[in-house]
C-alpha cells in the first residue's frame, strides 16, 4: 500500500467517525440522521438517473439492503440518544464484522482462517469490556442492545450489498438506487415514530446534517477507490481506525468520560477487527 493510499484510507476512517459525531452533536439524533439520509438520497437519485435501470433480479437485493440501511440508522440514532459517541460507536462498529464473519462461515461456507477465529474472540472480548463499562459507570443500559441491533443491521446490509452489487454488475448504479431507496424507506419510518416534528429543524441542523451526509459519502467513495489501489483486506483493516478516531472525538470534543477500560476495549476491538481481515 502506497503512502498516498494509506493516508487516503485514514482520511476515510476519520470521515466515518466525523459524520457519526455530527449526528451525535445535534439536539435530535433522529432528525440529524433523517437530514443525512435525505441529502444522500438526493445524491443517489442523481447517480441513479444517469445509469440504466436495474435488472429485475437486482431489485430484491436493493430492497433488502434499503431495509437494512434504514434499520441501521434508526437503531444508531436511538443508541446515540442513550449513550456517548465513544461508547456506542465502538460497539456498533465492532460487532458488525464479527457477525458477518460468523454468518459467512456458517451459511455461505466461506473459508475462515484460524487467525480470523482469533480475531472474533478478541472482538468479542473488546465488545464485552466496552458494554460492561456502560453498566459499571451508571450509563444507560439501553445503549448496548440498541448499538448491537445497529451492528446486526450493518452486518445484514454488508452481506446483501456484497452479493447484490455482484448481481447488478454496476456498482455505481447499485449504490445510487440504494441511497434513493434508503431515503424512501427511512423517511416514513422516522415520521411514524416521531411525527412531523422530526422534519422540523433549524438552518444550523440542516447544515450539520448535510455536512454529515457529505462526510459519509466521501468516506464510502474513498474506501471503494482505495480497494482498487491496494489489497482489500489491508484497506478494510485500516478503515477500522475509525473506532479510535470516534473515541478521541468523543473524549476531546464532547467531554466523554475516558478510563482505562474504555481505552482497552477500543484497542481490543480494533485489533480484533484487524485480525478478522487478514
């Protein structure tokens, strides 16, 4: 991996942590997530508009992915209402690859190297330590199941998108329709849960949400580009440095409590995720 690609992937990891921090910073996490989704949906509609329509066999994958993405954002927004960025993000980000690896081995019959099993163990230990810290420090216990549900949704769309993009044969078209469908599915769900007030936001909130959408899209685009320039496993492993960025942002920008347990848990999660990618 060249120095330029290395720095680009680190930038993508920072952008991923940043958009989560921006959503967390808003008064209403669900409103922030909705604004992000609407902006991304607009970008997706433009992308979809300049590509051919998906073939019939692609639509089930797109619809499934749209549902998983909507669920992921709902659970993540609710988790941020209950807990700190530096507590929620590592659990939500770290549990997803563990779930994907286990399902891939059990259902898809993918070959799993021994080092990946070691990674799953280390990941599980890190997530357990991070979750225990929420209970030990008197934080809301609701954040743990909500973050884990978000991780399950992430695992779902990761598996679906990996297969769906191959079926489509056009990743740009697939992603464009995915963002558009995500907005169509997430918006009515948010309105049903919180009413029309969820769409009412100050200009500053719209600006923050739009910035979060751009950061999210940028992180995705850089990662996809980097995977064409360097081994996918190395890029995927390096992206997990976003967890450390999120912990640092939570500590320095939001004043999240930092202790040895949280720092150790974050390091274990990053190490475990790296091992599963080797």
